[in-house]
């Protein structure tokens, strides 16, 4: 349709406007369909134009998306961030800090006892 109205192959932006898609999404589709050979992508230094290639290959494309859906990806991301938050919270919690301080003090007291047992004067 666009080729008939302008007498030259359309740009991805024209296709996006006709189909009501975002231009970036239309460019990504053009590249993907060009890689599959369904579209012929004609590039020059100034613009990209699109012609129909082997439209029969459309039948070979999967009907449903393969791989995780957007909802699954989002759920996975949220779970990962929640786990990271809990780990950070645990690391920064007062109980953990107090526990580490107590362990450090116990270690220092043990060192002092060892020094006294050896007959060395304690460090001041």
C-alpha cells in the first residue's frame, strides 16, 4: 500500500505510522523479518527502505512466542530484587553488626589471655 502511494519502498517509520506502532519497535521488526528473509531491507547512508521478500516464510514463523513471557520475566526480576534486598537488610541489620562486634571482642580477649599466659605485657 505504501509503495503504491509513494512510488518507492516505505521506510520503517512509515510502516510504524501506518500500523500504529512505535518507530523503534517497527525498526526492530523490520530487522528481524529482514534476517528471516521475509523482507528485503534496502539501506543507503541516508535511509532504510523495505520491500517484501519471501512472504511464504511467514508460515514458518512460530505462532506463539517461545521463551518466558513478560509476566514471567517481571516476576523473576522482582524475586531476584527481593532476595538482594533481604540479603542487604540482613547484612546491615543491627543484630548482625552486634554479633560481629561481639565475635571481634571475644577474639581480642582470647589474644589478651594468650599474651598473659606467655608472660608478655599486654598492649596498651
